[in-house]
């Protein structure tokens, strides 16, 4: 719980200072890129496993 409060405090500080606000957008872009990569990786692994089961 303390970690979540700490992260909320840090995000609040980033929002408070106008010059650091762009870092929130950059962070969102990184998170979205990782989520898309994760989705494609999992999807590829599931398709590959299904093909291997069909071949056996």
C-alpha cells in the first residue's frame, strides 16, 4: 500500500511541475509499446503451440 501511495506522490509531483509533464506522455507511450509487444508475443506463442499440437 505504501508503494502505491509513493507512486501517486511521485506522479503528483511530475504533474505539478509543467516542464516534467511531457514525461507522463512518454511513459504512456512506453507502456503501450510494451503491452502491444506482449500481446503479439503471447499470440504468436499460442499459434505456434497450436500448430505443434496439430502436427503431432
